[in-house]
C-alpha cells in the first residue's frame, strides 16, 4: 500500500511539466492510456473470457467502475484548477468518510487505534486547510477534489464487501473486481473526449500522460484491488494519506511548489498517526499469533 501511494503521488509533479495539454485533455489522455494498459494486462491475466463476461458482470463491478471513473476524472481536473497540496489535502478526508461508510454499510467495527489515528490525521489536515484558507486557492478546484474521497470511500467499501470471501488469499475473491478498473478508465476517457477538443498535447505531453496512465494510475489501482482482500477499507484509506506527504514532496522537489510551514506541520501529524496506527496493528497481530504458536508447539 505504501508503494501504491508512492506511485499515485507523482501525478501532480509530472502534470506541471506538460507543455500544451490542459484540463479535460489531460484527463482524456491519462484515462485512455490507463484503459489500454489495463486491457492488455488483464487480457494476459484473465484471457479473452474477461471481455465475454464484462457485460454480464454484477452491479458491484459496474458500481466500482463508476467510482474509479469519478476518482480519475475529478483528481486530474482538480490538479489543473488549484495547487497539488490543496488537492491532496482535500482528498485526505477519505479515511474518515471510508470509516463511516464501512461502519454504516458493512457494520464493520473499527479498532480504537484506527479512530484515534483518523482523528489525529484529521487535525493535521484541518490545520493545513485552515492555514491556506485565506491564500486565494481555487474554491472550484477544492470542490472538484472533494469528489475523489467521496467516490473513493464508496469504492473501498464495496471492494471490502466483495472481498469477504475465502480466508485463503490464494483463492479467488467472491467476485472479480479487476474489470471495474477497465470500466472506470473507459468511462473517464469517453466522458472527457468531447470536452478535450481541440487537442493541444505535444509528443512530450503524450509521453508524460502515457506514464501517468500506466505507472501512476493503472498499476497502483491493480494493487489496491488486490489489497482489499488483505486490509480493512478504513486502513487502506488511512494508508492512502501517505499520498499527501509524497505528493507535496514531489511537487516541491520536481515542480517548484514550495509547501508552506502549515503543510509541513500538518503533514508531520498525518505521518505520526499512520506510523503509530501501523505499529499498533503489527503489535496486536503478533500478540494474537503468539498463543496460537504456543499451542501448535
């Protein structure tokens, strides 16, 4: 999951080096390259039967596909409307929304450590947002960015729901959710195609957008679907907050967007919450395994 957030986080810095492509054209090309990458990869993994079963896929697959489409479209649009830090800060509301959805729809009881981590991370995000509220950041960009954690919370919750299948991780999930990634990428590119004209992307832009579509979007999304079988939805969203720290750092080092002190202070709170939560999770898992190991011996 850390690798996933690291791959996601390069979007802001890379997009700042585009020559002529802007707004909906960026979304279109990124989603198109993602759709091509996913189509090739999943055809290799699943065979031609992937496409025969796509139209007969259950509603959960299509619902997840719509969520992926909203996330991909809203994120890149927001990046073109406001700063990378502001987009990532807005997205960081995801864990709280995901935890509430998991509790509401799945009756999943979160451990106290996760609630505490969400609260501490929320304080860090609130601090960053409050300090930047009067700096003239785009309200439109912030509102567009808010669609990402909302759609992401719904998506992670449905992935968690269908992931409650066999206990053996080598066995297939109750439903194959990987086709939802293709659906999302195709829907995103189809929706933004009419709005992308006239095309202004240079060859340099297309190379960068191909990188974003394949390495920054397709690959980490594949990892997240697999991780939904291993980690609770709220924990996936909580670890996803690392994208805030990674993304702001990349934008700082690679695009010259120097984060203010408020971002550094708030980011430190977020990182502390994540590290503490994961350390307690590992300790709890070790404590549960110890009696089993003693009995087995």
